[in-house]
């Protein structure tokens, strides 16, 4: 703007007043517009809130949907032998048989089992693939693949136990190790029938085969089937169109059913694998269990493969591997796994070698000798032959070895033998060798390199200096199914057995016996009863309703801890219980009752005769250990004697199942009852049992095989009252006059006793060699115990010892300072049992009253002057020599 020259430049405009401006929404709008706009605003805000709520719900639901991430696959392989579907059905209708077998497996893994303590989560949609089917005589061998995701997989052992309890299957083995290619696995584990060339539809010869290509771990491959006839089915079950198959743990095995275009022209045959086929023993018949360390202790796969190579190339060629001679079970172990890859079902050395060679080193877990030894003890073959366990370990941890001792003891009990091999040893295998048979069946190397010399010496341990026999081989007796016998088994689980180990050995042997029987609803059924007492008994579940021998044997094995060390035996009570529980028996069947017993009290046996008559049928008694078969023959003419419970009894039992025996007449027993004079000659008195049969007096004259023995030939057990000041008087007697002229101290043993809860057993029979050993044990190992002694404790602990058989019966000398009437009453049964095994001499120390002690022994001696050791020594020695 221009200013005129004449205008005053100092002029200032008057100030404009500040306007109070306020903005209003729709200030000048119509009132109706205002109302409409307000309502629209409120509705919009409400919709915004509702939308926010729905969005939150959607996000929440979306977060609960599993993310479709790449799941890790897990496949386990089961090899079974059918018991509900014969191989002939597979030949006649392969498609239908595959469907039936798949349904049977799905039912087996989904159904709860009374034979197992676990409960698998029921997963009806688990993919089940049949990898191969081959002949097993009457039945079929089938290999399954079960595919799980790692997130929901059950334990391998649980699945194996679950399937084993199914009546549809037997001889179940399980593995989760995938071979390098599927064709190797199929050939090694499934295909044992030679493929044949037949004529196809066009007249051109075609060889039936399944071609598998590119199936190494971690890759995919194609399975195709050429046109032509399929003689026997091996390999994955697929359609004639190529399909994709995965055999890795990244994805489950899938496949569909193969329908053969032409029925098979010929079918090769092989010996049946069922237990009803007679097995011919040879001098080299043996079941061998090879257990190989698969833990981190092996360090690497190279060492693992070195041992496999030694087994394949140096050890196996030394043996004759076939159905009649050596059969092999092979397993690997670590502290959380035990994989059985062979289970005594191979036909030849090549079959064994191929399975062992295909095993891949895992090295995922630490070593556990205890776990491996314990699991090896649970492997049992079907044949009545001895077993050798070859335990190969890269660890020799002493704590672990000590923990495994109890299980090694079971394996070392006949008929098993344990040979140990240490691969990375600094003690030449001696530490692990503490577990081996006789603690001298062991080998050790420091660098995992086993030699041919070790293989040869190991084989010598197995067979000794055995040479093939020129005599005709014996045939294992199989029960004659024509007599249609059902069998009831009475197991002895009372304190006459002696220990839990002996009881478990009894259970294992009975299970092996059962597996030789053709158990089925058509041929033969059975029940098992845990030895009953006057308070009752226990009949094992599913009596006379087993579908297979394995199912019956597994039920029996489930009771291997059912041992009662404080329960007194009674054949009469056991047979009485059974006579009152015969309702389970099947009609129209012959009945056999098989009684296992470690005791044979004469009065108890005679009391049991009436109950045996009520039970009826064929009664077979297996007398074990110190049981007297002469006494037991009053109960049955079929008595089998075994010093130890071994599979040697199997042939004898099977040979008697259809042959009832004639009972022996009731025995008139001659006993010696002492007079009151300590040195008087006992007078015989006869107690006769009324019977219609003629009576006879049984006398046994033991040949004197030890002409220089003093006292005369017998084992001698001394039981000292380990209490108070009188223990020193007993020690003085044993150190001096009593043993002054004794010889052969190896036949002596000493024990100290108190009230039954404690005892001192410092030296078993055979351990002491001379007088110096004897005196040293008396002076240093027998010490004062805290409880007041009771005489029944002496009788009980005396029943647990095992004397040397070459010296005949065992004479027992018991020192006591007194007993109540109740003590004497409670000791009566034990006394009778001990007196049957030899003479019982009781030495009463400063007794005011015998209170019936003289009824518990053959000779009762009073020792009133404890300082006079010469007189009492002469009396004891006279009693031992009389």
C-alpha cells in the first residue's frame, strides 16, 4: 500500500476488538437433521464396540487351532505269528486276509489287556501297514508297521506287551529301527519262502517279485509290481499302480492292498514253527541270547560295527544254526531301551547274519548293565534246551554291576549260562565277569577288537568238550492231543521253596512247559493255581479259556513275585482248595493235575490222598530239591524228581499227561522216639495208618562213600543259640572236644539263630576245608544277636540250607536254652520236615524242663554242666555215628 507524501507516517490504526469465536456442530442446521445425526452416531459407536468384541473372540479361537507345523514321524515294526488266521487263508484270499490282519492288529493295540499293567491311549486312526506275510507252517508270519507322530507315540515295550496279550498273535517281536532300505528289511525279517517262476496271462514266464527302488533312509521311492503271478507275498502291500512309500521316521509308512492277478501256481514248504511239531534234540541243541550294548558307552558307530562284524564273521560260523541245533535271540540295550530283533525263529546262519548286519547304532542313551541283564532274563525260548546268554558291554561301572548282581544270579541258575564280554575294559573283563557263570566265564578287550580266539573259547564255554553223539537222538515229548487233556497246574510258592529266586525259576520253567502245549479251545486248555494254604488259594485269571500257549504262559509269568516266605506248605490244603473249585473245568475232557512241590511231609501227604480222590483224573507230582518221591508216590504213581527246577522235566511231564499212574500203598513209617536218658539207645515205635492196601516198611540204606569220614558219612549242620553268655560255652565246645577227631570239614556248616527275624549264615556247605577254617568261623563270625532265641527259628533256617549231595542226608545239631509249649507246637511241622532229611539232635543247655523239646528230635541230650565239654562231645558224636 502507498502512502501519500503528506500523510503522517506515525499514524497508528485503532485496535480491532478480539472476536470470541466458538465452533458448533451443525450450528445452523435444522433440528431434525441434528436428531438424525445423533442417532446415527450412537448406532455407529455400538457397532464399533460389537465388532471389537467379535474380533477378540475370533483371534482367541484362531490361537487355539494347532499350527500345521511339520510333525516328526515315528514308525515301529512288529513281527508276529498268527493264531487266528492260518496261512492257507492268506493263499486263498489275500485281500480279505490283509483286511482281517489289519483289523486284528487295530483291535489288539486299542483294547485294554488284563495281562499288562499299562493302558494305551486308544488311537483308532493309527496307520497300520502290512509289510510282508510268509508261511510259518500252519500259521503265518506277518510284519506290521505302525506309524505315530512323536507327540502321541506309546512306548515300544508297551505295544509289544499289548499285542502279546492278544489271542490273535504269538511270538511278538518289536523294533523301531529302520533298515537302510526296505528291501533288506523285507528279505531279512519276512521273506523266508523262495519265489518261483510261473507262466503269466500272455504265456511268457514272469518271476513274481516286488521291486523296491530308492528307499534309503530319508528318501522316497516307488514300489511297482510287474505283470504275472505272485507266488508268495513279501514286501509292502501295495496296488498294481505305483504308489509312494516312506520308510523313514520323518513320515509314516503308507500303502494299500495288493491283489494278485493270478492264484499262485506252487508254494514252497518249510518245517512248521508251531510247538506241536516234534523237536529232535541233538548234542548241540541250545538257545543262545546275544545282548549287545547300543549305548553311548560304545562311543561311535565304528566300534558298534566292529562287534557286529565279529559276531557275523567269527562267532556264528562256529555254530550249526537250524531248527534242531542252535537257535538265536538277538537284542540291543541301553538304559531306557531293550530291542529284541530275533526271537529263536531263524532258519539258518544267513538269516541271523542279515538281521544283525542291518542293525544301526543308536548311541542316544547312557548304558545300564542292570537294565540289560534284567531284560535278558525275560527272554525264553520254546524248546526244552539249555540257554546261554552272551552279554556284550562297553561299560564296566562297578555300581551298575553290583545292582545287576541279583538279576545275573537268576540267569546263572540252570538251565541258563551267562558269558560276559567287556569291549572297553581296563580290567581284562574281570569286573563285568563278576556277573558271569562261576565268575570265570568272561572276556575283555581294551579297544573293541574281539578276536577269533575269543570266539573259539566262548564256544568251548557253551559246549565244553562235547562231541556229536553216535546214538539215536531223543525226541522231545509233545502231549498227545488225542486224549484231549485239560491241565491244572499247582505252583508251590511257600517257604519250602527256599527263596524268591527259586520260586521265579519255577515260574519260568512252568511257562516254558506251557509253551510246548497246543493250547487252544479245540485241543487243550489249562488253569494255574498258586499253592493254596488252609486260608485259601489263588486261581490265575482266564482258566480253561486261553486262545494260545503264549497267552497262558504270560498269565503265569505275571505271578512271578507271588512268593510267601512266611507261609508253611501243605499239599493237603492245596488239593483241598482245588477240590472245592472244580467248576471251571470243561465237560467231556480228560483232566490232569500237575503239582510242583518242594516238600513231602508224610502225614501231610497221607491227608492229601482223600482230596486227590475227589479231584480225580491223572495226578502228576514234580518233586523238587529235598522232596521225597517215595513219600509222594502215596499220592500218585506219576512222580517226577528234579534236584533243581530245569527244563529237563518238560519231556517227562509231557510223556505222562495222557498216562494215569497207579498210586503206591500207604507207607508205615518207622521213627525213633528217645527215652529220657541222654545216652540211651533210641527204641523204635511203629505208627501204622489204616488202609485197605497192604503196608510195607520203607528203609533206605545209604552207601558209605566216605570211608575216612568221622563222624560217619553225612552232612552236618550246627545251629548255635546266638544269645547271652551261653554263646561262649557253645563256642568253646565247638572249638575243642566236639571236633577233635572230625574229618572232611567241607561237609559242615554253622548257623546262629535268634527269634526268627535274624540269623547268621557265615559259611555254606563246601566252603570250609579243614579244622582251622571251622574254628575261625566259630570264633569270628558267630556273634551275639539282640533278640531272645526261639527254637522254631532254628528249624526254619535249617530248612533253607543246601547240603552237599555226595555226603547223603544232613544231620542237624541244635543248641537251645529252652522253649515254651507254644514254641514247641509251632515247630512241629518244621521238625518233621527236617527229620525227614536226616537226624535231628537237640542239646538242651541247663534246662529245668524239656517242655516237649524231646518230641522235636531223634536224640535229645541234656547239657547241665556247661564247663564239661568232654562228656557232651562224646554223646553228640555217638548220636552222629549211631
